[in-house]
């Protein structure tokens, strides 16, 4: 589609008049300061502001970090206007460096969601952090999906109003399992289940769209989303992009998806938990012949990486292999009906 086709009359009008529309004050609802901030940008009138918000650009920060190409595609403005909007958003924001003590204050907002086994909590420095992506990879049956279910309960133990978005790509979310775990934790099953929003993703595009829609739940429906589970992060991508020729496109899409999740984690101080499969490396003779799917893209976007495997006597072993401030290490635990249990 040509850019001109996308451009509505209203947007053209916005582009012609660099100042916001005269009738802007009447259109703007007084309770929407973020929209007002958008409309204060040159070239953005009420209708463009609305289109920006519909496309997920709710505030100046989301515009400041956008690329002109994204705006052209999603809002239908011309490229010079997109650049002007982005530059103005950048100028209006203090995009400078943050001081170490500001960052420390931001770190103080981080919530750690315990996972239920003392050893595992210690390994993770208290629990799974908000503001970050934690990736768990491992073979089938290693317990990745179970951890996702357990986090849904534990985040609600900390904050009964916490909402969970569960993006289920393999149809493995089980409300029955949530019920068992909620009972194990002494929580009301109805309450716990009603705070979980499950999105069943049928393909990788659908999965990406669901992640993009989380911002709507937070901004439009005012939901206190504290945890996003993506189980599995890579299964659709792996199934849809087969062969070497498609690798670049797959990685590009995965990168975009991870970026959406990272932005949500950071800007909304929520925990993102993603699961990832492993593939075997037939050329490895020493050490573990498995490797996480998604390569560097997934590895680098994840703040914490955990390798899960089956241990002795039905136990599970979690190995923390990447973390910005925690030591690498391992722990053992059992997955039980009521939750995780330490190996004595
Ligand atoms: P894939 O999605 O196939 O890659 O595997 P996964 O890593 O997600 O494995 P999952 O979390 O589904 O773990 C399945 C294992 O968890 C089972 O083999 C059981 O050992 C254990 N498990 C699942 N539900 C229960 C339960 O209700 N009670 C107990 N004791 N164990 C359970
Ligand atoms: Mg699973």
C-alpha cells in the first residue's frame, strides 16, 4: 500500500498546520494528560494524537524511542513529519543520562516474585524480578510451563490485585493446575483465576500482536499487570521459519517481539517470564549437547537465563547461566501438586 493511501484528510490537515488545531481544547478530554502531551508536538492535532495512541504511542517516551519508519507504517504520516514528531518528542523529554542514585531508586521499585523453593529463591536473589525478562530453557517436561503457572500464583500472593497476562502458544495453560496451586497457597481459586488473562496465540504474528496489546490493558483498562508469561516464546517461530533462507527474517521478528516485551517490563515495572526450547547439537561430544533456540537475539534480550533439566529421582535442576548481578549457580527442587519443594 502506498503511503498516500493511508493518509487520511485529517492527518494531511495536521501536517499542513504545524501548530495544533484551533479547536483542540474542546476535543481533548481533560483527564487525558498523555494525549495532551502528544498534541503539544508540532504537526500533531487531535486526530493524529488519537491515531498515535491507537497505534500504541501513548506518551512522549514511546515516540522518542520510535523510528520514523514505524510511524509512517502505523500512523500514515509522511516520513519528514514522522521525523519532526520524533525529534520534538525527544527534545521535550529529558533524554539525558540518569545518575547512579536515580537508577538505584528505580531499582528499589523492583519487586521479586518468589518461586516457592528456598534454594531457587536464593539462586535468583529473592525471586523473579520485575523490570526484566527471565528466560527459562530446557527439554520437554523439564518444568518450564509449571514455573509459569507457579509464578501466576506467587505474584498474587504478593499483590492480590496483580493481573497476569499469559500468552499461551502451545495450549498448555491449565486452569485446573492453577486451582491446585491456589489451594496449595491458601488463596481463593476464583480470585486467582479472574486475575489471569489468557491469550491463545495461533501463530507468531498473533503472538506478537497479543504482546503489543498488553499496553492497552494497562493504559486503557487500567489493569495492574505485574507478570507476562510467554509459553513458549520460540515454538511458533521455530515451526514457521524453516530452512537457512528464512533465518534472518525469523530473528528480525523475534527481536521485535523481545523488544516489545522488554519495553513493557521496563516502562511498566512488570516481570516477563518466557520459555524456550532446546535443540540438540549433534557435533558436541563433551558437555551438554543442547542449545537454546533463538540464538543471540533471545539470549541478549533476556536479563536472566535459566537452564532447567531433569535431575535425580524426579527432581529438577535449575542453573542460572546469565544475570547482571547474581552469581552463576545451580539448585535442585521438586515440582509437586501444591508448588515447588526443596530437595532436603
Ligand atoms: P515442554 O513444554 O514439553 O517443553 O515441557 P515443560 O518444560 O513445559 O514441562 P512442564 O512444565 O509441562 O513439566 C511437566 C512435568 O511437571 C511433568 O512431567 C510432571 O513431572 C510435573 N508436573 C506437572 N503437573 C504436576 C502436578 O500436578 N503435580 C506434580 N507432582 N508434578 C506435576
Ligand atoms: Mg511447556
